[in-house]
C-alpha cells in the first residue's frame, strides 16, 4: 500500500474493515458486550424512576400536604402567633392531633391510634378517600369518626360500630382509605382516626404534658410567593415555638427522604456496571490477543498504527452503543417495577412517564465505558511490530508503563466523576472509589495468591484429571482473575446484605426476660403514676421503670440569647437546637444504652445556683458546646442556668427510652412533668389484658407494645432487603454473563487443548471431570472470597458503626455459596459440550472456520 493509497483510506474504510472482521467474531463481541447491558439497565431504571419521583413529588406536593401552607405548633398559639394567622386572613381550616389509646367496638380491644380533630373543608388539595365516599364530607356534621381501613379489617369493625377515645364514645361513619399526610409507615404503629374538631375537648385528653399538635391550613392567594412568605414568617414563628411549612418545602423534604435510598440503589447498580466492565476488559484482552497476528499482517501491507487501532476501537464502540441501547430500553421497562417494590414507602401513587434523558445517558455510558475499559487491551495493537507476522512465539504488543498508568488514572477518574454524579458529594464519591479499589484489590489478591500457591505447591501425586484441572488455573489465557472478581463481587454484595440485615434486626431485638421492658405507658400524670403502677403490679407484672419527663427549651447558649443567634446569619449552630422543645429526665446514673464520652456523671455543680447537666454528643456537636460551657433553659416559664459537666454517646437504635439532656436528681422534681412507665408482658394475651384494663380506667394514657413496633420494623427491613436483593441480583446476573463471556472467549484455546487430549487417548469422562474440577475450584475461590470479605466488612460495620454484637446469617454459607459454585460448574461444563459430542477433527475444522 503506497503513501497515496494510505491517505485515501478514511472512516469508510475503517467501518468496512471493522464490519468484515466483526462478522467472524460477532457472537463473541455480542456476548461480552452483553455484560454491560444489565448494569446500564439498572442505572437507567433507577435514574429514570428518580426523575419520575421528583416530578411526581413536585406535582403532588399540594395533595400530600392538603393545603398550600401550614402553621403548626405543639402548644396552643400565643397572641403573637394568632396575630400572624389573622394577618394572613385567618386559617381556612384547622386541626388538633395527638396519639391516644382507643377502645374498639364491642370486643373491648385497645389500640394506639393517631387522633386528628378537623374543622373546615380540609383537605383543599388531594382527596380524603373513604368508604362510603360521602363520609368524607359528612363526618364532621354527623359527629362521627373515620377509622383507618386496615385497622377496621384487623379488628372486624363495621360501619355503625363505636370507638372510644378518652371519655368520648363515637360512631364509626366511614373507613379511611387514604388522606393527605397519612404516612404509611407511621400508620402501621398508630393508625389514623379522624373526628370533628369541636368534640376533642370532650375526650378529656388535652392536658398538660400531652403530646399535641395544632395545625392551621391555608390556601394561598393568587400570585402569593410562598418562598418569600416562608423566608419572612418562619423565623418569627420559630421564636414563638411555631413553624411554617409550605407545600414546596414539604416536597423538598420528601424528595430528600427518598433521595438517600435512591443513591444507595444507584451505587449497587453502578457496581453491577463496573463488574460488567471488568468482563469487557478481560474479554477484549483475549480477543485482541488472538488478533495480534492479523494486526501485524495489516501493518506489513501498509496500515498505520492509528488505522489498526481504530478498526478494533470502532468494533468495541459499536458494541458499546448496542449494549447501551438495549440496556437503556430494558431500564425504561424495569422502572415500571419500582412503584410496586416501594409500595408502602411512598405516600402517593407514582405516575410513570417516558423521558429521553435516561436513554441518552445509557447510550453514552455504553459507548464511553466499553471504550474506556477496553482501552488497555486495545492499546496493545498500537505496539505490535509487523515482524510478528513471521515470529511464531512472540506475543508482542507490550505497552509502556506510562500508557498503563494513564489508563488506570483515566478509569479511576471516570469512576470518581460518575460516583460524584450519583451521590452528589465528593467525600462519599471518594469513599466509594476507595471501597471499590479495596474490594477489587482483595479479590484480585486472593486469585493471584491461589494461582501462586498452586504453582509452587503443585500436588504431583494427584490423579491426571485433578492435576490437569489445577494446571488450568494458571495456564496461559486462564480466566481465574476475572472469574474470581465476577463471582466474588456478586457474592460479596448479596452476603453483605444478609449480614447487615441481621445486625439491624439484632439492634431491635427484644429480650424475652422479666427485666426487658416491652410495654411503654406514655403521658402518665404525676397524680396517676402511683395508682397506675399499683394496677400493673396487681395484674402480676413488674414495673421496671418510672421515668419523669420535663419539657423545656434552650434560652441562652454561652451567654448568647437564642433570639440573637437566630438573627445571626453567620451562626453555624444547628437551628433545630434553637427551636426544639426538649423532653428531659433526671437521674444520677447512666443506663445500658449510654456511654460517658467525656466529663463525669453524676457530678456536683461548680458554682451555687448552676445545675450540672449531661448532653448527648449529637446535641453538644450541633449546639457547639463543650465541657464547662453554660446553657440557660426555659423550664415552662422559669429560667434555669446549667453547666455541661458530661457528654454521653447514646445508642439511639436500642429499643428503649433515651434522652438528649440529662439532669441530676434534686432539681426538677417540682417542675410540671409527666411520667413514662415500662413493664414486661410475657405474651400478647397478657399485654392486651393490661391495655384493656388501664385504658378503661386511665383513658389519657397511651400504651405502646414494642412487639408491634418490632413487627413493623421487621416488615420495613424485609421490604428494604427485598429491594436491595433485587438490585444485587443484577450484580449476580452480570457476574454470570461475565462468567459465560470469559469462558466462551477462551473457548478456542480450551477446545484445542481438549481435542489434543482426546487425540492422545483421553476419554470424554476425563475431559468432563477436568472441566468440573476446574470450575469447582473457581466457584469455591470466588464465593468463599466474597463471603469472607462480606463477613469481615459486616463485622467491622457492627463493631465501629452499629456498635452491636455480630452474629452472621447462615444464608450466605448454606445457600449462596453452594448455589453460585454449582452455577459456575454448570456453565463451564456446558461450554465443553461440543468437544464431547463431535469427533476431534470435525470440532477443529468447525472452530477454525
């Protein structure tokens, strides 16, 4: 090829050469490109669903709140708040809500419910869905209640039955199917009951110490700017122990709530994509290695480095484009499943719409990632010498260290940038890249270690088939490294899921002994506590705790008034500390869920009149105070100066009452307070008996059965684990495709060896045994590496993050490990079937052609 001819060869010539060469290897190219399809599908599905979720939240934020904005407080509005409400034209509707025990129907069964008394045509947006439908508009005038539909089914309630709330007995006029603000998870513990506002006073449940929320609902005036309204009024209301929430801010909060879960799923999907790309790199490496002789021939007849490199680059990018297209379309279809999986988490129905952006992202991912991960083996063609066409034993194509370093840095840079895109936080992205490197390095190290041990300690005394299968682990063109990575990462993900779920369940575990409380009695008034305790003991149950609770707010932090700090735009003190009404207790000892981090407890005040207190570490951090700093609290109108003498680490995951602020005894005993009593019921029947007896005599008391809470928590964890399992399944499937691709890519080399063995007299049974043993070793190495890596990682999580005892699940050992190992064996043996079913010469001719 002369210089003039060379200059005329352009992109068309490259496409023709890539097409002609690709036709002969089409199946292999399609197979290893299929390894990125599932990863792209998972990423596109989650991205597309996330966009739909944001759009739905934006469109339905009014329906979720039921109004344009709400003013809420946990105490009756004072004169200043009332003036603000009047300045807005008065509330269009209002409600008062609180938790309470209810007696249901004629059976006398009791249940903790969330009572909401409503006045006015609420909701203004969305729908109060009831059965019958007319009950949504008539229940206030009829003086009846709307009771959660699930609760009615559980207790066999029908229309016309009655429900007792406090001192009041009301008829049930409708079942409540859905309502704005009725969160599905909260409703599982305390189902909603709606009643007329004007009957709330008759219940006798609005008392000092009761946990009550007052809400005022507004419909915005035409052209009213809610963002400006929020910015102007919210600080004023915060100073008066009230708050302003617009449907815009509520939508943003809801979006952030599900955004974190979406980010986690994105990372799981991205790992599946990375795993597929590892398969691409390995397959392209072997594919290009077999093409080096052809590259040398092309260079002998005048092709340039750029031209030979571009031929194979075009092939890879075309397959990446195809894989991206298939993965994107699959992802768009897959997102239809997410609303079903997340049912119960979302307080509204998701309307799935079609968008081109995720498809474009999938196409770009397919092209870019396939090209990037195939770059290292592709660059081998650049360094092939024309003389290699004549050299039989020369592999050629050795790259410089600078080229390898450039490729590695490009790969890490892309992973970091895309992780930053998914997580929107460079620290998390850097942690993810570090974690990926650690996992891949450990799995790679395990594979290389096994190969090195087998090579050095080779068991020469073993039988022929056992020796041959071990030799295959480190022979030329072996797939030990890529298969251990593919199998190990998938196993690691699924095993970590099971181990972590066990840690979380252990945190919520209730010990079944008489000293472990499982009944919590809330809102017990001071004059009731002695009688309530005696009643519990008369029913044969021990009263384990009698915890006093006093409500207060922070008035000063280190001699700066809270009102002054609110106005300071440069202040970095967390605003929740300034606005929160703290519920504190007093005692001179720590409990099992508390650990003293610094200071001492109990302690004496350093100055007369100054009360020593202990803060939880999160409050100390957010309030930016340390040992020796002073805080002034407003204890229901009485200022009290305190000094921080101890900072505690609190295990908030323990199923018991924990407090941010701890006072010593001898200070708050005469302050207005209520009490929380705890007891242990040996079974559900005894628990129900105690609840019925106490509710009938003390209707203002709320009782929480921790068994029911634990059931809800387990249900939530089951749902979450199912979703994560579903995403981890993509990694397993991707690993299987990588496995098939890796095996089939080196199939020609395997077939030549197997045919040679048959020609020398080996029987089909021996060849099958070699394949079985080899893939048994690979499966065991990969799964054991993944399981033990997950075991180590989960143990570290339990020790340093959850601070819990780690008792690993048996599922990864008895189900995942043998299943994946058998799967690997099956794939390996299946790929050898053509060698056993045909004559050696026929197989060779077929493969060569």
